[in-house]
């Protein structure tokens, strides 16, 4: 049964029960693969599934995608700061609360005036000219409501007015004035703060759609662009960057969305922006950066989010404004650079915002900074001293020979290069004198006698070499006694044989006197 269903030509003819059994066995993602109608042997591959959109912590418009739940009894904290709670509400709820509060307050106070008139009997004797009511010409609830509106809005009394025969009315009048002032201050102040919030100012602060990684000033750099669309400036503008990335500590603790700081010039003051034209913000990737081990290949498997926060004072209102955005790993382009947007015109600089988000490819090494430093360290000749220090049994002369092989004679001055090329004697003396830190690489570091010899005109090179050899051997003979016993034995000879055949007569005589 199964062999019939797996035949490419018979897959479409499989009965429904067999197909359901196959889906049950292989899962719901089981699909029929058919051959091409042209008779080719290859199968038509199903269309690749689109990559699922990853959940963001901060949206591109700056909204934080976080919801608070299961607060329990903590909701009472919102009522303790009622003013901030009302300001943070959406506009539709603010308008609803504004209208509802005034409606309830007006109806309540109108009801109080109506109750006073009802208790005193003013409603029944309203048309009696000999009777003095609490409020003149209040016959029912609508007339009491109109009297309250005249009092609250300070329109001015005309047909309806309060009399001096009603002490309770005077007290209610004072209470109404105080309550009305409080309600006006609270609601009007809330609406004013709501309207003057600089959130809409952030709509004219632009961020580039993508971030780019490329070389700048010889260093691998993460870059993105910010711009200000208004002519009014952002005073004391400052930018910060956070890297959100989940990680696990060595103790096994899982930290979701761990926040790490990205240095965008805090130590140099580059984070303080003069935002009158679009600026490119740079983060140098070095050993202190969280992207120290990030490469073009590892970006395909990494999951992180870069949150950018731009803060400043609005010049026109003096209020602090904050604009936010974020970049996920899919929005970071490796090996790209931003197009220039500023051009010089006649008498001014022009900004072309049509190229604000545009990038172009540039040659960029696909390796991380750590891999580049390791490769540079392995290829550097400075690895030779570390090789000498790695062996505990290597003698100082062996290290000198290893350093001599790695160094080229072109690094020495011209006269020392000539000296080291005759009979091998000055080279060996230089090796021995290097243990006493007397080797010199430039004429400025040579002893005064050598400098005078090298500067005397008309002296042949053979005489200079002889005098130099004599001068160099003098400190060597004095420093042999200060060498360790092992080096003294090596200087006197290795493996039972001496080096007297390669030493000058004076040193040979000193060694024979020392070891006899």
C-alpha cells in the first residue's frame, strides 16, 4: 500500500484514507511532491517558507511592546497618582472622563439647589410676590440647573439670583465656588499637559531603517543615521544605545533580554549631538564591545535587538523629548555604508532626505574583530619573545639566536650592519652583550666613543671595526662576572669544550685565569 502511494505518478491517485494515514505518520506538514510535466527527473521543490517575523521589544516607532499583567492588589497604586494616570490615558478616555466629570458635577450641584428650594417650600410659593425665596425665580429642576450654570460660568445674575434670607444657600454657594475651581484646575490642567506633551515632536526625528557594519578609520564600526526634520533645534541632544540579548550565566541562570550598553562616544563626548543635519552615529567594535565576536556568518544565527534612545530639550517649549527605535539582527547590513546626503549649494547646505535610508556595499572583512586580532597576532614577528619565554630549559643564548633569526638586519643602522657582516665576531659579541642590556640599535644609543669614531672623517671602515670591537669587549669582560653560573659556563664553553677559539686574546686570557 505504501509503495503505491510513494510512486510519483500515483501520488495524486492515492485514496483519501491512505493520505490521511500518511499525514498522521509524517505530520500535518506532509505534502505531495510531483514531477514536472516536461518529463524531467527532478522534483518540484515546495516554495520556501517565509521567515517568521520575530517579536520586537521596541517597535520601529518607539512603542515598547510590553504589557503588565497579574498586578493583583497593586492596581491601587495607579489611583494614588491619579493625575499621571489620567495624563497617560489615551485621548478618547481623557475626553470621556472630562465630559463625564463636568456633567456629574453640574447635575450634583443643580440637585443641591433644587433640594434647598424644595425643603424651604420655594417651589410651591414661587409666584407669591410677598414671599422671599432662597433663589428667586427657581420653580423646578431646570430652573435650578440654569441658576447653577450662571453661577459656575460667572455669566452674571439677571432673572435668577440668590437672596440674603437663605444662609444655607450662601454656604452652598461658597462650596460650589471652591469645588468648581478644583475641578477646573484638575481637568483643564490634565488636558493642557496632555496637549503639550512632546511626543509628537518625536515624529519629526528620523532614524535610518537599517544599521550598517563596515570599516571606518581602520576599525570595524556599527553605524546608523539620525536626522531632525524641523528647523527648531534639539537643545542638549544626547543619544544612547542598548543591546538586548538573552544569555545564560556560568551558574546556569537564564537572563531574558539582558541589557548591555553600547558605547557611542560617551568617553569622548561624541554622544552629545548638534543635530542640525543628519548625523551618522558610530559604535566602534573592539575588545570591550558586546559585538567583539560577531562576524558576518554568526549574524545569521544570532538574535539580538539594538535599542536607540535620543533625548533632548525642545527649543520652542523647553520640555524634554525622547525618540526611540530599534534594530534587529535582520536590519543590520554587513558591509554597507550610508550615502552622503549633504551637498553645498550657493550660500547654504542642502540635505537630500531621499537618500537618508540608502546604503551601498563596500569591501568589508567578513570576520569578527576577535578573529582578525588573532590572525594578526599569529602572523606578527613579535611572537618570537613569547616563544623564548615558553620553555623553562632554554638558555639566554638560545633565545638570542631565535630572536636573531626573526629580526632582519635592515632594522639595524648602516654601520652596525657592516660590522655584523665581518668574520661573525661582532655578532657574537652583540649577542653576549645583550644579556647585560648593552645592545644598541641606533647611533644615538651607542656609547660616546663609538659615536665619535663613527663621526670622524677619513677613518677607514677596518679601523672603525677594530676600535669598535675593542670598545665593545671592554664592558663584556666586566660583565662576565655578573652573569649567572649557567651563563658563565656557557660563556666558557658548552659540553666540556670552550669557546676560546672564537674569542679575542684578552677574553681568552681572562677566561683561562678564571677557570684555572
